[in-house]
């Protein structure tokens, strides 16, 4: 999990395919350099998790245009934990 993907045989074509798969299937745009630049599976998972968190935060912000600020803070704490 901590070993860089390129050390496990990932080449530029596979890195591009992985990037395209993540973008096509999940809608997340992980930069090619992050994938091919020596990232491990754990690091890719972290990047995907960041994308998920950002997406959830944006959805919550959109949902809370006229909400009580305390409710927003409680929900943000749940998302970031």
C-alpha cells in the first residue's frame, strides 16, 4: 500500500488509464503527475478522499444557503471527522 505504483510496474499508459477511469467513473480529476509521480495506493486513496470531502462540503454549503450557522458547523464537523 505504501509502495509507489511505479515500483510495482505502473507505466505512463496505465497511469493515464487509471486517471481516466477515476474521472469517468467517479468524476474526480486526479492530476496525472500525482499518479505517475511516485504516488502509492494509499496516496491515491488520500487524493480521492480529498475529492470526496470537497464534494460533500460543496453540497452542504449549497444546501445551507439560508440555514442556521450552528447546524452548518455541526455537519461540517461530521464530514471532516
